[in-house]
C-alpha cells in the first residue's frame, strides 16, 4: 500500500512539474475557521524592487537584491526576462542567500540597442517552484555613451599631445635663434 501512495505522490509531482504549474499563491488564500478567515503567511524570501537601473556598457552585471527572512540560507535560481529585445539575459543564475540578510545577485546582461526596458525578475527553487512575487525592474540602456566617452577622452589626450609637441618645437626654435 505504501508503494502505491509513494508512486501516486511521485506521479502527481511529475505531472505538476511537467505541465509547468508553478506554486500556488498561498499568500492570497486563507484558511477558514468558523466564520473568520485568517490569511496564510507569504514567502519570507523575495526580490526587493529598486530604482531605475542605468546600463552604460554593452555587457554588464545586473544587480538583483534578494531578501531572505528565513533563519537558514537558501539556494535559489534568479530569472530575469526583458519585455523587448533591447537587452539580452542569457540564462538564470544560481545563488545562495544567507539567513536573515539581503544578498545582491549579479545577473549577466547584454545591451543590444539603446532605450528603455522593463525587466521581469522572479526567483524559483531548483524544482521550479516560484518563491515570492515577481518584480518589474525598470532599466535604461545607453550603451553608446561608453564608446562616446572613450572617443572624447582619446581626442582630448591626442590634442594635449599635439599641443605639447608644438610648444616644444617652438621653444627649441626660439632657443636656437637666441644663441
């Protein structure tokens, strides 16, 4: 009998995961006791929303803050998806969030084009169950500004070098004529 119960539980878990069903939202449901409804507690691990992120290079690491209010460390997968093709996030990353802390995960991101992007971020367990609520992170991409700043700096350095060479030649000519 135990084998059938275990087999049934394993089959149910397999079907649950193979159809892409994520963890049901227990924060929105409640338990009914008599005539009162008591809400169930939400997840104690979540992504902390932040301010607008400014990306000024082609490739960088996107900071995603994860708050863990559990008394134990938790290994999670951090997923990020862009709402358009201005940014490319290759894959989910795995991080271990220490107990009762906020950890900043560094998700690799590549800029394809300049513009505004909304990043949809969420965390899951290794079995695919969603933890906490998904968060939208606004990001502004100015990838061309890095190349413009480097080009401007190179022009300034080259100009200073040319001015220095011209001053040196003039000094030598004035010293040679005064001898």
